[in-house]
C-alpha cells in the first residue's frame, strides 16, 4: 500500500494539473491545489482536493503555510502560451520565473523534500540534434517562454545543488487529451466547428512536431523520479508528425473536407520551433514510454472537444 502524503499541486485546476490531482486522489493522498484561475477551470477542480485560490506572484500571500507538512510539491502553474511572449513580455517573467522563485523559497522554508517541475522541450530552442537528448547544449532561445522555463530550471537546480530539496524536471513536448484547452488542435477544431469548409493554418504546415497524451504525461509524473539532487527527463512520443499530418487527422475525426490555406513561413508564430522531437530513451530506461500514438492522441482530443464544445468558446452548433 502506498504511503499517504500531503502533496501540493500548483496549477491544479489546469489541463495537466487537474488530471494529476485526480490521479493523486485515487492513490489516497491529501492533495492541496494552488490556482488563481487565470487559465485553470473550476469545473476541472476535483472537490476532493483542498483549494488555495491565490496568485503565486502575490508577495502578500504566505505560501509557506500551504507547503508546510508536504513531502512533495508539483509545480505546474505557468503561462504556457508561447505566441504572445514578445507582445506581453512580463507574463512569462512573472508567471514562470518569479512564481517559481516564490515556490522554491516557500518549499525551502517548509522543508519540502521533492519538487517536481513541469518544464518544456522549448528550452532546446531550434535544436540541431534530433531526437534531442537531455544533454543537448542549450542554443539561443527563440521564445521568452523557453527562456523563462530555462531560468526556472536554473532557480530550482540552485536549491537542489545546495541540498535544500530534490528536483525532478520534466521537459514535455505539447500535451493533448482530456481537458485540453490550448494549442493547435483546439484552434483547428474551433475554426472547423464554425466553418467546416475552410481552415487557415499558421505556417506552411511542414513544421515537425512530437506530441504526448495527458494520460502518458501523468503516468510519467507519478512514476519517474530522479535519484540525483537535480535530474531532467524528456517526455514525449518516440516519433513525430507534420502539422499537415495533424490537419488530416483532425479533419478526418470531424468528418469534414475543408479547403486548407497554409502560410509561407516555416514558423507559425514568433518562438515556434520548426522541428521538435525529444529523445525519450532516458525515460524508457526508467520504465516509461508513451502508450498512445500521436494520431490516437490527436483524434482523442478532437473527440473530447466535440463532446465539450463549451471549451471552444462558441455556441454548440450541433444543437
């Protein structure tokens, strides 16, 4: 029988966070959620968790009292929208860097043993090594989002190096699945839900991407643990697809045949990396591998969105 722990999840009402909270509660843990609902959804929050509705960047909030008695803290709260980093430059700094520093300080004071951090494959920027291993040299950053996650890893690694707490940092590819609320799939489904005959795609569609289903992501967070003071794991499918592949799977799942208009650029937006494919062999050595294929994850996401059209922010046209 698993040891029952007090566990804190920041961003526990978000896409990945809420799925994680559900899994932790099934295991019988006492779960505390920190969320300010800037992107999290109240309908995703499990009533079995204790909610602390606070902003991690609010200096007047005593985070230490929330973390007191916790053995593990999953720090998932962050701004995850890469596209607007250069027009809203403070958001990544505040929500990803300052918030992580505040969490680290509170964990240190509260005596937390393990911090599990949701980083990103975006830290590798335009990597020249594919698939990209955890040991790849960081290039020039192509987005403030990637930069902010790199800085957050640096903050946590400093605390870990001084033996204040252990850190397991997970560098994700884009995650799909149940409660998905942000990214290309919802953008495409929203467009096609409004007009099934036309789809506009940012970039030329040749961008190569790897994805991962949220169920596989949660399994990794729960089972992979670094033995070192600071350890990094890449997470993602073992392969990749093009944006054009994803368009085909989404239109097939929706039963539509739209005219697709592509752009001319290799990047869909500022900070979009044309080729993202992570080497996940280290995670495999620790017994983890993605169980769902990329096509199945994409189609499963479309199915969830069509069953929950409120997530699209538009009227349910099927009624």
